[in-house]
C-alpha cells in the first residue's frame, strides 16, 4: 500500500514537473548557444585586433602616414578568404595569335637590365577580351634610360587587329555601335559619309556664337582643336627660327599645327594621320599632303626628301618598335633638324594621382616614362634635348639631331629605386581598387598588398574598424 502511494506520488510529480524540466533544458541549450556565439565574436574581435596591431606595427616600421585627413573610398577585405573567386572572362575570338613579341631588352635603348613593375594592361579590367594573352604586357623599368616598356606586345596581324578594333581596345564604345561620324574614330568612311564630312569641313571654322546662326553646318571640334594645339605652335615659333620649313606631322589630330606653321612661316606640310576621318580633315581644312596613314608597327615615312621639323603626337608611348621609329625620324631630318613630341603621357598620371595603373595603361601604351626618362630616350636615339616640359600634364619635348656618338647618361640608381617603389605602390593600389569580381586573381598576394598599401598610407581604417581606400 505504501509502495503504491509512493509510486503514484512519483508519477504525479513527474507529470507535474515535466514541463518545468523541459523548460530548464531548453534554457540550458539556448544559454550554450549564446555562449558559443559570444565566444566566436570574441575570437573574431581578437583576430581583428591582432591584425590591426600587426598593420599598425608595420606602419610604424615604415614611414609615417600622411597627417591630412582624407575621404574614405571602397572597403578593402583584409584576408584572401574574404575574396570571391575570380570571374571567368569571355573572349571574342578572331584575334590573330601571330604575333606576340617578347622583348629581352629595353624597346628604346636596348639595355638588358630592367625590373618588372606591372604584368597587366587595361584588358585586365574588361569582361570581354580578344584572348587571354591580350591582357599581359609585362611592363618593366629599364635601368639605363628609365623608360617602362611592355615586354610583351602585339605586332604584325595581331597589332593590326587591335588598331582595327581601336575603340574596344582602349575601353570605349566600338566604332560599329557609334552614331554619326566620329572625327577621331577608327571607322572607315563610306562615299556618302565622306562627301558629307567634306562639305562640313569646308565651312568657316571661326563661327561666332553671337549672334547665333541657324542651321550651322560647321564642325565645332575643329576650332576647339585649333585653340588646344596653339600652345605647341607658340613653343615651336619661340624656340626655333622657321624659314619656309618642310614639316611632317605624325598622328595629327586634324593638322592644325602644320597648318599654323605654314601660315606663319611658309614652307610645306605633310602628315601621317591615324584614321581616315582625320586624313580627310587634314587635307580639306589645312591643305596638307596626307596621302598615307600612320602605322605604329611598320613605321615608315613614305614621303620624299628631308624635313626641317617632325612634330609627333603620342608617338613614343605607342610605337611598337620605338628604337626603329626614332632612328627613321633621325635619318629623315635635315642637318640641324628638330623633332617635337607632344601628348606623351607622364607616368605621374597613375603614380601620383591615385588613378588605377591598370586602367591607365591601355594595350596601346607600350612605353611609359617621366620627363627625365623621355629626355634619356631621345639621347639614346641620337638627339640632343633642347626643351623638355609639360603641357596639360603631358610631356612635351623638343630635340635636335645630335652629332654622331653623342652619349646618354644612364638613370641614377636612386632615381631607379624611387620609381620602382612608386610602381610597387601603384600596382598595389590598382589591385586593391579592382572590382570585386577580379580581386580573386590576386588572392596569393592579397594580404601583402594590403599591408604595403597600409604602410604607404593609401588605405586606412574607418570609424568602424574597416579598411578603406583613401581618396586623393
Ligand atoms: Zn632603356
């Protein structure tokens, strides 16, 4: 009887206490879950703290960061495991594989001593590329003249393909998809289009804005170009004493420099424009002989006689064989003749501005340099630099044919060390600024790039402890 009552009481107690027990157990489980999560957060915070401490220590070891507060840009993942895998790239096919030149020596001065500084050109950023080889340039800094040259470059049919796809290659809307005639574009002109352009080019260039004429047909770009290049006419007229000079313009935009020189000093003008639309303008507007187009790969001057002045736009930057190009120009200059280079981009454009090196160096940028390296490049090709300066941040250079045997002073070692370091920083910044889909390409060196950029002061923590690019 006693036992019966005890068992009954126990059963009742079990029934009564079961919900309580279950509640205790579930609370216990929740508590453990909470502790687990807390532990993970503490671990993550410690890891973040340690990583921050390492970064801060590396900056203390390096130079002091800039004191000026700067605006924050994109967030930078700290570790490679935060990077998404690199996106697959589409290829357009159709680009001839032949041929890729692989240089073992500087394209300008021929020296075999160089330091690799950046392996990719702008195709790195494109979702669609002609083929995977097209984005490799393997830029290297020559220890002698100091020019940075693409060790891998397209030549022959492969180069011609890139020129025929000029707009895509430099990251613009393809010529086939553009509306209207682009005066600087690569598109071939149909008969009707040519006639229309000829008629418009024949209109007066100086059209007053006030009073405004109706149905104006002139090409406003021509006056803008004429005013823009007037600076070069000023330089040439001030530093030279032209008397009826024979002038050759290489890749003129529209031929305004040659036109102005002939108007002011007499003489004859010839031109090698890059594309057909420009060729038509050079002839129609400025009456310059422009029978032939420029070939950056197989460069020749297919006009007879010697020239007193050769004026070249974007030449050293884009020449596939710059040593040959400069030698050809030197041969074709009259004794005492001059070469004038303009619109040669200065490497400061991406080394000091915070712009992406990959975005700046499009596949036609085969040489890049500063003013000192450009002067040495000219010396190495047998020219005496007369005047080296800048116009609108691009290098300009006037050089005279030098006597045979004139020598080039090689780049000082300190200058080389400074520029190599600047290129490392620019490449790191280019990597960290990549769109997310491409960051995975640099997973193996991501943490090092983050650390170097932090030391260089190009990235920093925001108020929430995230690393961010610093805007200039
Ligand atoms: Zn060199």
